């Protein structure tokens, strides 16, 4: 069973949550089985059985991370502020969520998975970056007037907002300078 994952089980779900917490605290998805197993009270053999391989565990961790992202995006889509916010106001609100100190470990994990999906496109990270871009562009489309959503200009505007948020996020994670990066985001978005 080295290449296939075991069917879902309560133990697999429990260990996935523990491994996700471990990976989030480290901010990395390139895990080695022994340290993960030791940290979460399991064994490499059990992890191999439940996840099929180290790559299977990494794929499960990325899927778990993306599930958190999708849950957050769904919450924003259902928020009462969505209809009247407009794209720039929504981006400013999203930025305020991103810069919360408590989010840093999760965002470092996301960044690691995103970067690895670019540098190792055939590895367990395959498609992670592209999927998150699509998720965020879909969310941002919800804040555009319906007449703009399906136009090339609407897509370009969403892409620009996403680029601003991601670029500032990278800078924030590198510098930990919340005031400077927030001022830059607000200035570029016109949300001062």
C-alpha cells in the first residue's frame, strides 16, 4: 500500500489534524515522516499506511489547508457586507484579515505550498498555486458589479487586486512590518 492512501477513517482524520497543526506551526509542507510521527504521537509506518506515502501526507495537508481557505472564502461570500462593499473595500477588508498576527503560521504554510507548486510542479504540490489563484479570483468577482465580472477589464482588475494582496503579503511575511504594508495596500487600492 505504498502508493495508495487508506480509506478515510477517524484515526486518519485525527492524525491529519495533528499533522496539519504541526505543519502550520512550522510553516512548511516539506515534512519528513519520522519527526512528524514523533510530534503527533504516531509512527512513520502508520502514516504510510494511512496516507500511502510522504507525498500522500503532503497532498492531504495541502487539501486541509485549502479547505480552511475555502471555508473562509465561503464565509466572506455569505457576509452581509458583500453586496455593498465594492472590490477595493472588499480587498481592504481581506487585507485586514490577512495581517492578523494569528494568521501568520497558516499564511507561511500557504506560501510554502504555493512556492513549491511553482518550483516542483510534478510533486505533491502540483496544482496548489493555480487552485488558490482561481479560488481568490472567484471570491473577488463577487465584489464586482455583474456587468464588469465577465469582461476582460473585470478580470484584469481582480488580477491586479490579487497581485497587490499577494505581493504585500509576501512582504509582510518577510519583514513583519504591518504598518508599512497596510499603508501600501490602502494607498494602491485607494482605500486610505
